[in-house]
C-alpha cells in the first residue's frame, strides 16, 4: 500500500470515529440501542447460571452456602452491567471502536459466567478456599475494555478529562485487588473480609470517580429504560425456572398426563412473573430521575437487591419443582420460604426506590406492602401447617397482585398527585444537580 492510499485509509477510519465528548442528557427520543440489547443477552447466560446453581444448592440442603454464593454472583453480575450501562448512557458513540470494545466486554461476561460453576462447587464443598479465579479473569477482560473506553472519553472530552482519568485509576486499583484475592488463595477468614472490602469499593467507584450523580451526562429516560429491560431479562428467569421445575411434572412418560402439581407450578410461575413485571412498570422511574438526578446512585445501586430478588424468585420456583419431583432434601416449609423471601425483597425494593426518589412516603403504600408481606407470611405458615406446596405456590403468586390491585384502583391517583407535587416543587434547580 503506497503512502497516499494509506493516508486515505487512515482518514476514512478517523472520519468513522465519533468524538466521545459526552451525550446530551436531554436528547429527545433516546432509547436503548441494538448494541445494548445484544450486550444484555450475554447477561442472560450469567443470570441463568447463577440462579440455576443457587436452586440446586438449595435443593441439596445447603441454604446459607447457596445464599452466600448467589449473593456474590448477582452482586458481580449487577455491578458489571451497571458499569457499562451508565458509561454508555453518557458516552456511547456506536462507532466501530466503541463496538469492538463492547464485544470485548461481552466476551468477559461469558468468561465470567463460565466461572460461576467452579465458584458454586467450591462453596458446596465447604473447603478452605473460594474459587473465583475464572470469574475474576472474566472481570479483567471486562475491565480492560472499560478502562480503554474511559481513556478514550478522557482523551476526547476535555470537560470529562479528570473524571475519565479517575475512572481509570480506581478501576485498575480495584481490579488488582480482585486478582490478588482470587489468585493468592487466602484462607476464608481472610478472603471473606477482603471480598467485602472490594465490594464496598465497587459501590463507591462512581462517587470516587465522578463525585455527585451528575458527574457524567447520563440520560434519565435512557437509564430508566435500560434498567427496565434488564429487569425483564431477569424476570425471564422466572419463566425459565418454571419450565425447568416443571420438566419432570408435565406430560408423564407419554407427554399427555398433566398433574395438578404441574398445573399449579405453571400457573404460579407465569402469574408471579407477570405480577412482578406489572409492579415494576407501575412506577415511572424515568420521570422521577429527571427531577431527582442527584439520586441516580440510589436508583442505580439500589437495583442490585431488586435484581437479586427477581433472580432469586426464579430459583425458588425451580426448587419448588424439584421438591414436587422429590429431588429436594429440604422440607416443604423451607421450599416455600425460599420463594417468599426473594419475592418479598423485590417488592420491598420497588416501594423503597419509589419512596426515595419521590422523597415522600404514602400511607397507602404502607398498607399495600403490609398486606403483601402478610400474604407471603401466610404462604409460609400454610406450608408449615402441612398444606400442599402447590397451594402455597398459588398463595405466593398473589403477593404482587396486592400492589397491582391497589395501584389500578386507588394508587395511580396517589402517584399522579405525588408526581405533580414533584414537578411543581422539584423542577427548579434539579437539572444541574
């Protein structure tokens, strides 16, 4: 290739690169891109693997080990997804270099997911070490791509140069910590506090690098849509859990005999998933973030527990199916409890996020959440009293519909008045916070 042809080629490549100067946080019609949707698909594998192994470990009679491993897995999954999502909302260019680096991150997610079985196995064995090596390798791949994205933002956007360099510095330091913990094989009394410290640093990464939640030009409605899409993906694990748990119950040997237990699992699984979806989308998080931009961190990181609750509910359905097939070593009360707990956590987090973003409590909401928790408690008590698991599953299914009925009859008016008060009293001075 002669010099002139080389210069033409380089010029074309440069023209195809879009300067990463930061997106307009008030851009009209901003929606999730096809690349972001493709990126999310890799997390389907990670969430599904985490939930499946959680269910199996629960069914084997190791609930606290299962919970510890599942919490670690979902925390890591959520943090990785959050890191990409907020950066993309603020700086996505969708040019060839951005796409290539996103593909590298997707590769890291897949490697991370492949490391989950080893981590769960080490927890199940109850040994002296926690095997997170492959998971950390996946994180290293993701973080290398993320550092390169931040380097590009720091280089091409003078307004966010300091933020970009801080993002690189803290990301590298935290990742070094993960590598050291994963590959030096410290004993559990040392490893557990180290993991906890690193988890806290992960939660502080955004404040350390960006300061307030307005430190980067993220788009409120875009962020809200991205979180809603990830919630749907995670809710899909509820349906997957239903199918997985019903595989041995549906059809019998010839595929034509359906038992009452099988029907109950299907109805409860689909009904519970649908009810949880309805509850989430009753709150206009995008509208709230416009007026509560300074509380973006609460919204963003508060969803970690919400996502954990959703995926845990899918795992709970899987455990229920295993119990009905007599493949579980835990009692009926524990089976129902480990479905009711994540459902309750999810619903509590939806109400808490709603309250924190609006800065206002509603007595009607307190009534609804109290009734919801009462329904979940009733399901557990029924199981303890010897009522069939299938019936208890149907009772758990009713829990989110307490909120659905309350919202569709009275709650929507309460919410409308609260939003109007927020718009009239909260618009002044919120754009720059």
